[in-house]
């Protein structure tokens, strides 16, 4: 049985296969509409979500399967004091596969040790978010036609943004990737990502506070929201939340084929005037998320 806890649980070949299957699903969705008949996906969301939970659920429905679960810890037995391990053992009796989001880093890993069905990490605290990364890789592959030779600007909350941590980890395996890490000093990329991923893999990266400084060099600009729920103090959040607001004028030097991404939800970091720009890919990114999750469910359930 295979789980997806960290993006490196998948080899590069497996990721390539998932992208291939997702592209095939986009072209021939009918071929897949009964692949998961009689299968059930449980979504256990101990933390809020719109896209991740609903895209998992809609992915399973489009495969002909069923879904069950909860969208807040307060409506589950967690509120009575049940441990994650016991919840997982229970839900494994009702479902074939589980997607789980939890505020504690490592909770899905603990769950996977106890689970009798595959576990998918749908986000654990400020740590990892591998299915967002699969979504991002499919988006990049469709929009840029390559996963190598890219200069990628990552902007916003690089400290607590789990999508950033997983994306850097994934991209470290591709060739000629350069990162421009754009954040306020307080929200810089954690040291462990620098040491264990960027430096270990001899990756080229530059840290800056200025979103415009390297704009003309970027193939991808990946914006993120300041992660309010991970802050210890409201004052810091209020001071940092509007640090970057991408608008048309900041894009004036950008490449014509820049791909602007965002895992969403957006708060203020991309002005709505950018939404009509052909380079804005963040809503397309949402729809890619469903197809790659369909491919992932098939893989983890071992359905050809
Ligand atoms: C992200 C997350 O939950 O980490 N959202 C998502 O899954 N699409 C990003 C965020 O919440 O800022």
C-alpha cells in the first residue's frame, strides 16, 4: 500500500505518469467515469479548506466513486478527545482511501502508520502540501510545456507557506531551476529548506524583499497569502499581510509568457485587475487540481 505524505514519496517517473494520466483524463473524461465505482474516499479536514477538499471530492465523483467525511474537527469525535490514530482506524473501516488535512505537522504521517487504507496528506500545518504541488506541476507542464529550465519567483509567506515548501522540494529534482525567493525578512524560507533542499542540491537561489527587482527574469511567479493562522501575534500579521500586492504596474517589465500562479485563497496579494491578464493562471490551476487528484486516486487504489 502506498501513501502520499511528502512529495518525494513519488519518484520523478511516477510524477510524470500522474501528469500523463491527468492530461489523458482532461481529453477523454468519459473513459474514467466508472473507474472507482463502489470505492469510497473519506476527506478528513481538521482545518478549513475550499479547493483541496472539494477538488478531492469532485475528483472521486468524476471517477464514479463516493465520498464521505467531515470538514471541521469540531463536528468529529476529535471534539470528544479521540486521537488521530483512533479516528483513522475507524474511518479505514468505512472507506478505501483517506485525504487528510491537519493543523499539526506530521499528523498525516502518524495516521499513515496506523491506517489500513492509503492516506493522502492534504496539508499538515506549515509543513507540506504534496497534492497542491502535483497541481502546480501539472499547471507548469501544461502552461510552460516543460518542468526544466525555469526561473521561478516565490513570493509572500515563505516561512509558513506549506505549498512553497513542497514545491521547492519537488522542483529540486528538475534541471536548471532557479528560485527568486521574495519575502519580508520575517517570512523568509526556513533554514531547514535552505540547508536540506536548496544547498544540498546546489540550487541557484536569490533572496530579496523586492517583488519588482527580478520580475523581467521570471518564467513563473508564484504568489502566496500570509498564513494568518500560523502567527502567534495578530499585530505581526496585520503589519505583514499587505506587504505585497501584485498589480498591473508591477508586471510592466514581466515576460510576455510569464505564468502567474497562486494556490489560493487570495486575500490581497493579487489585485483583481490582474485576473484578466492572459498570464494569470491561478484559476486554471484550480481546475488542474481536480484532474491530477483523479490520477492520484487511481494510482493509490492501484486501478489501471
Ligand atoms: C493552500 C493551503 O491550504 O496551504 N491552499 C490550498 O490548499 N489551495 C494555501 C493557503 O491556504 O494559503
